[in-house]
């Protein structure tokens, strides 16, 4: 995907205070439709706090979140999801004993009429979930398989399948490769590309500059709750990015 000019998600003057700690100190950020935007910064820079605000997991102390230009307040992660912002948590929040399709449709199962009754529409859920797995380039396309039988990378695609089920516009991922080895990291990067290829906008928090160079179009670097750099990734390598994260200044 190439980004269009229109911001799908924006924050303006976004601030969050935890007691004496100013975790976010008035941030402006635009996430453009169709882009992969990486959020980088040292530990404590405010990355997860920003993600918690835009995913509906916590409420800002001040400032605004906008979806397609309209101010919104998310009551909960479920509310954010229903409005098009899906967040993939590091623990993936999957039920390993259940099938792929059951995880994808959890809490929002499809039903069909059977005479006077409504029953679960297992067939359609399996077909749709299998289709999304295929769209994401997963080798596992039989959505009846239990999640417990899948690798870490494949589990990520199930979690992302859930975002597709809700037809989310923006998919938010906080350090998706932090706990993964080389091979699984490569799978997750492929997954992010495939997801972006379906037209989704991706907001990716990452410590790994090689990952950022590999998949992101743009990078925002945070320092002490402020955005200090916001620029295209093109022309940068991992070393230049690391240097910018450390110093908070553009590479010379
Ligand atoms: N729930 C909380 N209570 C108190 N302080 C917090 C809380 N969450 C984050 N912080 C503080 O806010 C700052 C930003 O944290 P965080 O957003 O987790 O940074 P990052 O994800 O970039 O490492 C840090 O100083 C952190 O200690
Ligand atoms: Mg964090």
C-alpha cells in the first residue's frame, strides 16, 4: 500500500499523567490511510501510553483523538475496535484450546436462522476465517485447527484475523516481535506487509530498528513523552535510526 494524504487517525495535544509522571506531554501525530507508521523511542518514552490511548485501554488527561477528522472518545478497547481501531496485544489474548475460527469470531459469533431459532453459523465462520488466514499469507488455512497447534507467527495471524473480522481500518501492534526469534520475526514482518497489502493502516511500536526499516513507511520518534522526529523511513538504515532514537535528532 502507499499512503494517501488523508489522516485516518490523529492525535492533537494528547497528554497523559500518571501521578507525578507526565507519560505523554502534548503530542500531535497523524496516521495516514494505508501507511505503516512505526513508533520508536527509548524505554519510558511514552510509546505504550500513546498506544493505550488510541486503543481505548486508557483515557487521556488532555487532548484529542480523531478518527477521519472527527473527535472521538473510546470507552473501551471493544469500543475502539467497533469504530475501526484494532489492537493486537503482545500476549495475543487467544484461547489456545479453541479453533482458529472460534478465536477470530470470539465475542462476535455469526449466527443463522434455523426455523424459529438462531444457531451458530459455523460453516460461514470457518470459510471466512480460512479466507483471512489465506489473505494474510498463512500456511495454515484450515480454520478448524486449534490455536494450540500453531507456531508463534501463525498465532499472530489469528490475532490479526480478528482485526479483519471487525473490518478495522487501523491495526495497532505494540512490540509484536519483542519475544520472537529470527524466523518468527520474519514471519510477523511478512504478516504486517500482507495486512498492509489488504489496505489496512498499521501503527507499529518497535524497538527493533531493522524491523522498522523492513516494514515501515514513516517513523515517529518519542522522547520523554514528546514527539521529537516524524519523517519517512526511506533513506534510513537501522544505524541511522538508532542514532536518532538515542539523540532525538535527525541523522546528519
Ligand atoms: N500505569 C502507570 N502508572 C505510573 N506510571 C506509568 C504507568 N504507565 C506508564 N508509566 C510511566 O510513564 C512513562 C512512559 O511509559 P511507557 O508509555 O510505558 O513508555 P514506553 O512504552 O515508551 O517504554 C514511564 O515513565 C512510565 O514509568
Ligand atoms: Mg512500552
